[in-house]
C-alpha cells in the first residue's frame, strides 16, 4: 500500500483549524488514510462495463461492416440509459474515443468493400477511401493489440500462471482415482518446481520450496512402489499446504498491488488537485470531496482492469479476494482449505480470461499485419481477386473469432453461450416488448354497457382478452 502523503495534510487556512469545526484533524487524516488503502465500494458487472460493450477492440477488415453499427448502437444505448439513472457509470471520454475509432473502422471497411466491387465494375465509391483509412487504421490496431497482448501476458505472469496450473489438478479430491492422470500432474508440478527454482525461491521462500520438492519426490516414489494412491494424494496435499497458501495469497496480493492499489503518482495527482480545489472549503465539505475523489480513482483502476480482462472476473476478484486471504491466514484448517479452493478457482478464472484475450489480440495482430501488407501490395500491379479472396476469408475468420471469444470469455462457467453475442439494447428491447405484450393480454376489455334502472350509474362488464 502507498503511504499517506501531503494530500491528507489539510490546508491550515481552512475551517478544520477553527474551534467550531465538527471534525478534528486526526479524524480527517484517519478517514482519508482508510479510503486510500481500502476500497469499500461495491462493484457489479454493469458498473465495471462503462460502455456496455462485450469487447474493447475493433474487428478486422470488412468485419466492421457488421460489428461497427452494433458497437455504436450499444454505446448510444448505454449513454441514454445512464442519463435516466444516475447510478449507472458512463465514461464520455472513453465513449468518444471508442466511437471515433469504430467509425474509422467502418469507413475503412466500406472503402474495402467498394474496392472489391470495382473488380465487378460496380463503382459506387472511391477505393482510395480504403487506402487512406487503412494506412492509418492498421498500424494503430497493430500497436493497440500488441499492447493488450503484452498486458494480458503480464497479468498471467503476476498471478504465477504456470505454478497455479500445476497445483490446481492436485487439489482435485478425485484425481487419485485415475493413476495415470495423478502421475502426470505430479510430473508437471515436479518439472515446474525445478525449472523456475530462482523465481519460486523468491515467491515461496527457500524452505517452502524445498519442502514442496521433497513432497513431490516422495509422492512419486510411493506411486512407483504401488502404495495406496489415495493415501499418497492425501499426504501430498498436507505437505503442500504452505505452497498452496503462499502461492495463492501472494498472487492475489501482487495483482491487487500492480493493478488496483493507488500508486504514489496517483496520490500526487490527487494532492495537486486538492491543494487548488479544496483550499478554502469548510472541513466537512473538503473531506467529502476528497473521499469522493479517492473513490473515483479506485473505480478507474477497476475499470481499466475490466477492459484488460472481463467485468465479471474483476467483479469476482473485488468481491472474494479479501475473504480468500483472510481464510488462508486463519488458524481453522477448514477455513484454510476453503480459502485454497476459492483462491485456485479465482486465479484459474483470471488465467482463463487473460489467456483467451491473448488469443484474441494475437489473432488481431496477425490479421491486421497481413491486411497492411495487402494494402501496400495494391499500390503495384496485383490481381484484385487475391485481396478479395483473403479479405473474405478474414471476414469469416473475424466473425468466428469474435463470436467464440465473446460467447466464451463472457461466461463465468467457461462454456459457450450464444446469448452473449446479443447486445444488451436488443435484449432490453425484447424484454420491454414482451412486458408490454403481457400487460396488454391482462388488460380488461369492455364487453357491453348496462344501464342500472335503480341508479344513474352506468355499470360496465369486463372480460380479459384470451
């Protein structure tokens, strides 16, 4: 955690120093210091997805003719929905940048289409649109996707991806029932412990690392001597207890520190802003605004990580990470085991999404690079049939890649769901029309009017629509 700095040294010329102030300096310092270290806000998937988009990168080539209108409609829908509800977050700056890049992608895709249709003498637009837009668009997309690829790789490295993947199968209570599977898991962990000794010594400590190596070697020996496999598995997990708890705890803390905690440069910016904006305000008002500013900084961190991964996995991390660490540090063996299971599940989810995103951005890099070469090739004599064929292939590839990854990576159960491909504004519109239909079917219909001879009141008899 970052140490408290001058942001929390309240200016001397404010009402905090006056006798009638309702809060003391110590109360002020305590409040802002707590807010700086701990984010008590509750995050939902919708709050962590400011633009309401399932993906953050643009599609490739003429695939944008399909995806760009959907993206722009989704951003517009989220903006309208946000304007009607102050509780929903919306980043207008991010929305402008995304809308601009999506529009540029659509213009370029339109130019590509016109260029291809020139082959068939259908001249409805100039192919120069594709050349100019592509010369700007492709390099930007390549740089963006390389940066995203590197960022997601860094996240996997931060959570000790290889060690987590080696430990997780051994925690499965039923793995001992399959001797071949158990033996393979042991060899994988043994290889991992020996291959990265220097890094693991820093992560686990020399003593814990040596204990883990000895435990795996002993389990392998007993497996070869045909001991009771269930007993071997049970004893192995007991000896690996410190390896599990240390790896999970340090992985979660490392991700928290690197991606979510406020850093000294973040605090410095808040400090400079507070000195100018809150200098002459009453203590209570200054405290409120300072805390609000800190909370906004915390939320920005969460949203940045959501763009790298997925909102659902970041929401899960913010909800469970503190409880997991608390359980791992407990003296109750049952809570420790629960913490290990929850921790492995959380880190595996993060690894699943980060690895999937790496695949998405790697594919985007390859496709954009090849399209950039094709763009350069069009400046010389080249049959148009070649770029048309390649681009049509990329269109199919792009749609399939986008569909699989949106349908899969947005699913906490790690299964493909077709409904993930449907934008929220389409789902909400359908549900709204469905609600209207149900309401209409239950609305009474006037059947006839009867005059009561005993009164001047007109009685109406109603019946429901079938």
